[in-house]
C-alpha cells in the first residue's frame, strides 16, 4: 500500500464525467455513459470496482454523445446518436441509456429509428470487471491480478474472481443477449419509426447473497428502492422557498446530495450516517461525517445522532500503532477494500485524525440541545468522557496544554488535521512544519469540546464537573492567545511545530477559531481584516493559504485553493463576532460560484483571483458530491438567519441578516423537537409558526454565555460554539 498520504494521487475523472451516487455505491462514466478501462471510471460497490469497462457500440462503432442529464443523484439519462457510415451528417438512430445505481447497476437501453426505412444493427456492450479496490484505482497503481472464471449463459454472464482466498463476483442479467466472455450482443431489427429496448442488470454476487430484488419496482408505479428512500428523505426535511431562485436551486441540490450520501451502519440499519463524498470517500469518516452532521443539524438532526452512535461503537480501545488506534480516540475512516485491510493488519478502521475526537464532543453537545430523549444522550456520555481522556492523555502527550499529532507509523497520514495532504502545514517561507504539530483550529475544537461537556454536566446537575471543564476551557483560551498570536503579523500562527515554534503562514485555519469563540475580542478585527484581504479572499471565497506565502499555489490541494466548507465555518465565525458584511460577502461569493456547476459546490476549487479569471476554476480531482460541500449552503443560510435552538431549555432564536439580494425566505416542515415549524423571513423580520408550547421564540442572537435557571438555582453556562443557525 502506498500509505494514507496519496490524497492527490487520483487521476482526474475527466471533463464532463458523470458521477452517480447512492449510499456507498457510485458510478463514474463518460458523457456517453461508457466506462472505459485504464482510468478511474467504473462502478464501485463496497469499495470494490465491480465494473471496469462498460461500453456500448452499434455495429462496432462508438456513439456520438448528445446530452447527459442527472435526473436524481443515483439516476441519469444518456442520449447519443449512431454515426452514419456515409458522408451525411444527420443520423436517424438515437440511443438512450437510463442508468440507475444502487447495490449494483440497472440500465435500460433504447434505440429509436427516426427514418422511414427498416434498420438492422448489432448492439454490443463490452463488460469488464477487474475487482480493483478503491485505493488501487484512486492511486492509479492496479497491480493485483484476480483469477477469473466466466460462466456464460443465454441472457446471463457470471464472473467469479479469487485472489489469495478472497472472493469477488458479479452477475449480469441481459435477457435475450448473445453472451461471450466480454461482450453482450443483441441483433436488432428496427422497423420504420420503430423502437427497441432492453434492460440489463449487474449485481455483485457477494459470496452467494441474493440481490435480485435490488431493482424491482414492486409498487407498480415505477418507484425503485432508491426512489422510495429518496421520497422518505424529502418528506422529513424542510421545504424551502426563496426569493433568489438561484440560491434556492443550490439549497435544493444540497438537500439532494446530502440525501444521496446517507449510508447505513450494517450492524444497525436504523442508524443513518453521512459518507464523506464521491468518488473516493463513500464511507464513514470521523471528521467529515461529524462536520457534515453539525452543518446540517437544522435539516435533519438524526444524521448527527446516527453518526455519533456509529462512531461511539468504534471508539478506540487499545494502543495499536498499525491503525493509530488509542483508547478513546475517534476513527478517521472505515475502509472495506483489500489494500486497507492488509495495511491495517486485517482491520477496517484507521484512527489517524487529531480532530475527530474533539469534534465528536462538539457534535454531541449540539445534539444534546436538539430535543432527543435524555436516555439517548446519556448513553453517549461515557463515550464523551473517554474522548476527553484521549484529549488529555494521548492528544497532549507532552503536557503543554495543546493537542498535537505525530503519526505512529510510516504508512500513516503525515498531517492529521483537515488539511491532511503531506505538504499542507508550512511556514511563511514554504518550509514544511515538523511534528509533533499543534494546529490552531484543533485547539478551538478542544476548547468547544470542554465547553460542550461542561454544558451537558450543568444540564445534568453536575455543577462540580461543569465548573472544572469551564476552567479548563478558560485556561486553554488564555494559553492559546498568548502562544499562537503573532502581533507583528496581525494574525494567528497556523500551528506550533515540534520545537514549539510558531508556524507563521497566513492560513484559513484561524477562521475556525472564530466560530468557537477562542479568539480574544481585541484580536478578532485583525483576523477578519486578514481573512478578507486580497491575499486571502479570491473573490469566490477565502483561500486556504495567502498568495504572499512561500508555498502558495492556486491549483494545489491545501495551499491556496478555496474549500467551501472552510468558508462556511469562517462565515459562522465572522457572524459570531459581529462582522456581518464580511460574512455576507463570503456567503454570496460561494453561492455565486455554485451557479457555475449547476448549483452544486465541489469539495474545493482553485484559488485564482476572480479578477484574473471570471469563473471558478475546478480542481481536477475534487470530490463531487461531497458531504462538507453539500452542507455548506445550509450553514451559510442558517448562519445568516441567526437560527439556533436549545430545545431542552425551551428556546428558539432567529436573528436574520440575509442580504437583500437573497430575497424573502419561507421554510416549512423544519424539524424542532418532536414537531415541525414554519419560518418566514421578510427583509429582516422573522415570523415563526408551529413552535411547541414548551418553547419560546426569541428575536435576536442566542447569548453565548447565559444564566439559565434550573430548579431555582442559577448556573453560569459555558459558551457553546454552534453557530447562530
């Protein structure tokens, strides 16, 4: 295995490539619908590529693509024409391929003859399967050779593969096709103005498991299992109408993408979590899934609960250098492919993340305020306390009060914060920082972890624990502002390196510290000014690294690119400290960028200035759809709405500062405790309908530090760093 640092090794999927996603399955193809061998395209199920080639020809000729339309995140229609053999330009034969991705793939192929004469042709589909695992494809290093056995039938093809005792396989159902080792053939006679169609299904055999019902539409009205799942999702999320229809489209696309990225815990199907993103991260990631859950709390709080429960069950128990597991640590990612299992000693989980553990506490603190049953939250408290133990014992191994990281083996991630590329953390002159590294934003996550657990302690009546954790948070804030602030630069160091030197690059990381209140009030204006400077703000968003830094590269992964989720967190932080115009400017820029990609924000785009290039420049290997990016528009709008709740204490706060260009906002079916509410914002005036009788509506921003009365005792509550949602 090449290690976990090959984050940019994947070849680009190509301009116009179509990506379909459903749960942990995804398919990448050309605009024609073809999957050509030798590249990163294919049909992937459970981290294994079960189709590496899937191309359609008519009389051995490739098709001319006309259009490709993604109808749902898991379904697309490809329209092509059959090129003529003579010199005439227009062809009378049109091919349509309606593809749906689920546990495998189903494709309806239709030919239409728009001529007045009969047409005979041979329709051929080349079917290849290499069973490469996802890391092999991502890193373009496919070396494993599976021993293949093909079983041919009339209308069916089964491919079985074995490698070192590991089995894979697919079953292709192709009624009435002539089947050879690699090709399905149909001899078609099309009458004048006639039509022909067939349906082909490809499913993994999964050691004999029966997946035959995966694409059956039993209700008789054309609803597949994915259609029904999507319909159930739409019924439970808010319905949104906005004066600015472009932004409304972007938010609806966000809802769709978030729905398509939901995956189920196989041990607990009722628990739904968020996968990190397609194409390479269709699995549970600690950091990514937690952030996406937090950012989408206002849409579906149950995603956050399912993510917490699933991560809690896989919380670290022992010290294992191979997986970087440590007691109390929250995992980085789960992988089901062969390479990862071999590199991790047969295990599926890798724990090399410095921030997933404090983020677990942050999200638990937020979830505790959103109306779940007390016993549900109580069951997670022991996991929260184990996470705190990891922070203090393993996260801060040298006892300096800051959480640092240094990988435990030479295969692990070199950098273990969200900027986890090998060169993602560097000094102003471009020199790489040496571990152990204490990232500035990680200290903010630890700060809110203490605050979140303190809040829960106060809610449970444990004054002593609450006070203890509040004091830990206060000490961390004082220490951080003393050691990370660079008064001569007017911004915070991105990190402290192994020698406790300030890593002096100007990076976006410090913006995360705004959201959680770690930054001193007198320093916040300097941070806001620097984030909005021409060196940092590209016109489309805040860059990960300033243009005057030695490592700056606008087309790099983490050293000058623009990440939407990073910007959404910055917007929430700017709003918290009162920098409304700056927050509005970033939000508007990102939402305008989404217009250039059909309302879908990618994982990242390049950091070229908007003045230099008038369109957002795509990053070649960006994930799309991606969980952080899908939830970015949600957090942007809820931050500018000032939308926040503490259901257990009966309060909903709304404090809108939406720009005039966004228009009026109407939201119905918004989850609030066990009920649903409607929110209308006209200008800066909010109106809320349907609030439970136990709750009161407050016009304004929820106080970050408040006195709440509980059983006739007044307790000081800690600051809680969830945004004004």
